[in-house]
C-alpha cells in the first residue's frame, strides 16, 4: 500500500517536473512574432505601457528594451499568481503562450525610454538630510550626538529602528514628556529615518566613570540583558537600543521608567526585580563600555547599489536567471517594487529581502539612483 502511494506521489511530481520542463523551453525557443505582438499591444497594453514601451503614468513600469526572457517570466509570474497585481493577473491569464512570446519580443526590441533627469534628480542623500536636521538637536544631545549633560541620552551610534520607535513613543505620549522635542510633530517619517541614519553613523566617544554606581558590581546583573542588548551593551539588532557608552543618569531614569511610565512588557519583566542600587550599578557598568557606530550612512546607498550590481549591472545578463534591467526604469515603480520585496508582498528568489532591511528613505534614494541612470 505504502509503495503504491509513494509511487503515485513520485509519479505525480515527476509528471509536474516534466510538465514545467516542457513548458519553459517552448516559450523561449520559439521566436516571438513581433508584428503580432505589436497588434496585441495596440489592443490590450497601449493605454498603460504605450506603443513605445513607456509607462503612461508614474508607477507603471517601462517595458521598452527590457530583457525578453524577463518579460516572459514576469507575465508567467502574474499568470501563476506569484505576482499579485489584480489587473495584470487577469490579463495574463487570458494570454496564450504565443501571446506572451509575441508581446515580449515586441517590447524587448523597442529602443529604451529616455530618462527624465529633472524628475529623477537625485534627492539629497538620506545621511546629508539627517545631518542638516540634526543641527536642531545638538544643543542638548551634543555635537554628533555625544551628549554631555546628565540625564540627556547620547544618540551617537544608536540603532536606527529603535531611534524612530523612540521618537514615535514621545509623539504618542507613551513616554514621559520631556523638556525636549517641541519640534517632533513637525518631523515626517522620512525626517525621522534620516535623523536615525545620521546619528547611527556617528562614533560615540568614551564616557568617564560616573560618580555613583559600581560598574564591577553591575556587570553580573547584566547577564540577562545581553541576549537582547548585545555583548557589553552593543546591540546588533536595529530595533533594540545599544546601552554601551550611554549617559549613566539617563540609563538610570530609563530603567526606572519601565517600572512606571514606559509601557513595554518585554522590558518591564527584566527590571521589576532590581533594587535601586542594582540599577545604579548596571547604569555605571553600561555607561563605561566601549560603543560604536551601528551604520555607515555616509556610503550606504553606494554600498547597497554595489551589491545590486552583481546581478543588475547593465552588462550582466545571466541566462539562467530572469534579471530585469532597472537602469532608467520609472522611479515610482522601482519604489513600489522594492517596498513589495521588503514587505513580503512580492516573491523574490534572490537576496532582495536581505539587502533591503531599510526604511523608505533609503529605498527612495536607491530608486532615484537607478531611475536616473541611462537605460540601455
Ligand atoms: C491598466 C494599466 C495596465 C495595462 C492595460 C497593462 N499593464 Fe502591465 N503593468 C501595469 C502596472 C501598474 C504594472 C506594475 C504592477 C506590479 O506592481 O506588479 C505592470 C507591470 C507589467 C509587467 C511587469 C514589468 C516588470 O518590470 O516587472 C509586464 C511584463 C507588463 N505589465 C506587461 C503588460 C502587457 C503585455 C500588457 C497588455 C497585455 C499590459 N501589461 C497591460 C499596468 C498595466
Ligand atoms: C531641549 C533639549 C533637547 C533637544 C533640543 C532635543 N532633545 Fe532629544 N532628548 C532630550 C532629553 C532630556 C531626552 C530624555 C527624555 C527621557 O527621559 O525620555 C531626550 C531623548 C531623546 C531620544 C530617546 C533616546 C533613547 O535612547 O531612547 C531621542 C531618539 C531623541 N531625544 C532625539 C532627538 C532629536 C532627533 C532631536 C532633534 C530633532 C532632539 N532629540 C532634540 C533633550 C532634547
Ligand atoms: C527580551 C529582550 C530584552 C531584554 C532581555 C532586556 N531588554 Fe532592555 N530593551 C529591549 C527593547 C526592545 C527596548 C526598547 C523598548 C522601547 O521601545 O521602549 C529596551 C530598552 C531598554 C532601555 C532603554 C534604552 C534607551 O535608550 O532609552 C534600557 C536602559 C534597557 N532596555 C535596559 C535593560 C537592562 C538593564 C536589561 C537587563 C536587566 C534589559 N534591558 C533586558 C529589550 C530587552
Ligand atoms: C542575486 C541577484 C540579484 C541581486 C544581488 C539583486 N537583484 Fe534585484 N532582481 C533579481 C532578479 C532575478 C529579479 C527578478 C525576479 C524577482 O522578482 O525576484 C530582480 C528584480 C528586481 C526589481 C524589480 C524590477 C522590475 O522590473 O519589477 C528591482 C527594483 C530590483 N531587483 C532591485 C534590486 C536592488 C536595488 C538590489 C540591491 C539592493 C538588487 N535588486 C539585488 C536579481 C538580483
């Protein structure tokens, strides 16, 4: 009985493999009929993609000069439901294999769309924008985020996602109102991300030992903290704050705040059992640990696009992998696609998810970079 079931399953999967094997080469080997593709485009695609392959409105991708095998793969992905755009899915389902081949041959052979430099003009880098905004914070948080007045946290090297969360907690009233931050409501989400990137990229300076608290007595008490806050308080998780090199008075206040005003159960459970003396010692310990920058915001966009070039460089066409050309693509479409990868709304066989753990402000810069490259 078992053998029969196994045989059935094996037979079935072999049949499936056989089926896909047959289908793929047939789409790629038979040359597309360009006039037929053009006629089809005239009827079905022109309104959005034009007969010149230029997206008719922002966020509609250019198809002109796109790689033929990528166009075929993309239409198959809509057909199979791997890509979920409703209109495209319906259209792709209606198309025969020959239609897909013909239309792909037609669009792939059109000359590339000329890019619109004024629209795609590189927005200032997220880091530089953060730096400009950070001038308003220097009075209290210090030059480059190295604070000097007791009770005011250092921001240099702080993890960027945590940083944005912290600002939102002040805005939402989930943290005690401080004398600071009347300017917070005026900051956009982008501003916050840019500030976070700027401060994360600054080098924290070493703090002198605080006048109260015993760092040696504090160390063993931090054994339980390291799992989240990192070894010696240097966090490696973008959403968890670094504690190393932080102002001791601020650490003290913050830890106590989790017993009262700050509503974070995940933190509260670890600090409720601590005595005031313990907290003072923990604060002393963390404040003298060596800290470091958590991002390299100065070069982050270039570092990222260097990685993307491995697959997306205009000169590399890997026949085994349907990689789209993205130089000169519509900027809004690129933003949309990158967000879809990041948020798991578009299936990706590649490293997109890994290379884009970032906020919208970096995604927009990467998109601007590619949109402003000449298409080939
Ligand atoms: C109503 C407007 C509209 C029409 C009509 C339309 N498209 Fe699209 N097309 C879009 C939009 C919007 C996207 C981006 C969808 C997404 O995010 O997946 C897209 C994406 C695509 C893609 C994927 C491009 C890429 O870079 O991944 C291909 C290929 C495509 N369309 C081909 C066609 C073809 C062929 C037709 C005609 C049969 C057609 N489209 C008709 C709006 C349209
Ligand atoms: C008037 C002084 C002052 C100014 C100006 C100021 N801050 Fe603050 N900031 C503080 C103080 C004090 C705290 C600690 C409040 C508390 O106990 O929660 C703080 C806390 C923070 C925190 C939380 C840090 C952490 O580790 O949780 C962030 C993030 C922050 N500020 C960002 C900024 C930014 C960005 C600006 C400039 C746009 C700014 N601050 C301007 C005084 C200031
Ligand atoms: C399960 C993971 C976890 C553990 C264990 C943990 N923390 Fe935290 N801690 C967090 C997270 C997440 C935050 C940010 C919470 C928020 O947004 O307010 C945080 C925030 C803090 C802050 C505020 C930092 C700032 O800049 O305002 C301090 C101080 C802190 N933790 C100290 C400790 C200490 C001391 C221990 C050990 C006794 C500890 N934590 C254990 C996850 C943890
Ligand atoms: C390992 C090769 C590889 C790397 C590295 C890579 N990509 Fe891709 N990329 C692909 C492939 C293959 C596709 C098409 C299939 C898919 O959706 O996964 C794609 C699709 C895309 C698309 C969608 C384009 C369209 O027309 O829909 C964008 C945008 C993109 N990549 C940007 C990037 C960026 C930005 C990076 C660097 C942070 C990057 N990629 C790194 C292989 C790669």
